[in-house]
């Protein structure tokens, strides 16, 4: 039985393909092996950088796992897009 996260992925993939005629391929820095395997079964390509055993919670793998608000995310994406346009993008 798919996990709740995998079920959500299944629900968003179909509309994304229909609306955007594109694929939504997840990439995560850390995840449970079982969830990464479920994603692999329903996506064209899935990237899970680390799959530690035992896996208990994503937040345990971060120094700072605080909430990122939509406004902050939009600002970061705009800043990165600007860096790409000006040629000053770096891998930080």
C-alpha cells in the first residue's frame, strides 16, 4: 500500500501531465527507502540523495528544519533566477 506521500504524488502527477504536458519528477535530499521506491514506481525519474536506515524523521537530518514560508520561497527563486540571467549563479 502506498504511503500518504506517494498517494499525494500520484494525485498531482496526472493533473500536471494533463495541464502542463510535462512530468513532475521528485528530488529529495533525504527520505525513507520505502517512500523513494514508491516514487520510483510512479515517476519517470526520482532522486533520493540519502536513504538512511533506520529512518525516523526528515527533520532529524537538518540543522535547521524550520518552516519556509511561500513569500520567502518566492523571493529565493526570484533571486536565483536573477543570478542565472546575469551569469552570477553559483552552487552554494
